[in-house]
């Protein structure tokens, strides 16, 4: 497994652990009310689990298992995938923080979403050349690394 996939899966598991813990607290709160402010964590729960866990796990595994074509760099343009890794985690954290409201909430949410969109773009550009069947001529052959 390439190093980037290792780090993406590790980060995704951290998001999973935090997201499930928050979910468990909210679930408990539904039956045995703790404090109304518990519902502030709902947005964090959704962000961590939908993007931090599910999406990041898919990205990490895709980077690992998508075809590696002969005559090209083994995993493609790897720095773009590292950029996506940084952007998705930064974006998820900022967007989750915005769930608390306050004066900076709107700016945080906007910035978080911009980072997440950047992650999607960087990852799509990185993985695109690998999305083809084995034996299909690659458009920009480079030496294998
Ligand atoms: C991959 C796993 C999960 C995902 C993607 C996920 C996603 C979501 C989403 C999107 C919502 C908002 C639903 C809505 O507003 O209609 C939600 C609500 C909630 N989730 Fe999760 N969740 C996951 C796992 C869990 C787990 C494991 C727990 C509990 C241990 C949990 C507890 C809750 C609770 C209590 C709510 C609030 C439900 C309500 O509005 O009454 N979630 N979750």
C-alpha cells in the first residue's frame, strides 16, 4: 500500500472514531437528555462521517488500487494526491468548526467548503489518467518510477 493511502486510511479512521463517538453521545442524549447544546455536534458528526471518513477512505483506497499503467509514473502525479489529502482534512476540520456558530462561522464554512472542493479537484486531476483499462494507450507516457 502506498504511503499516501496509509495516511488517508489512518486519517479516515480518526474521523470515524470521533464521528461515531459524537453519534453515540447524540443517541444517548435522545433517550436521556444531557444538554440541548449536544445538538450542536450534529453538523460535526455529519461532516466527519460523510467526508472525513467515507470520502477519504474511498480516495485512499482508490489511489492504491486504480490501474497503474506500464510506461507511466507508477501512481501518477503523487503530489496532487498529497495536496488533496491536506485539503480534505483542512476542509473537514474548518467546516466542522463552523458548526458552533459565532461571528466567524460563515467564513469558516465557506473556507472549509472551498478547501474540500479543491481536494476533489486535485484528486480528480490526479486519478483521471489512471481511469482506463489495461492495454489502452496512455496519452502522456512518462518513465516509470
Ligand atoms: C458512516 C456512518 C455514519 C454516517 C455517514 C452518519 C451520518 C449522519 C447524518 C447525515 C445525519 C443527519 C441526518 C438528518 O439530519 O436527517 C446523522 C444523524 C445522526 N446520527 Fe449518524 N452517521 C453515521 C453513523 C452514526 C452512528 C454509528 C451513530 C450512533 C452511535 C449515529 C448517530 C446519529 C444520531 C443520534 C443522529 C441524529 C438523528 C436525529 O436527528 O434524530 N450516526 N448521521
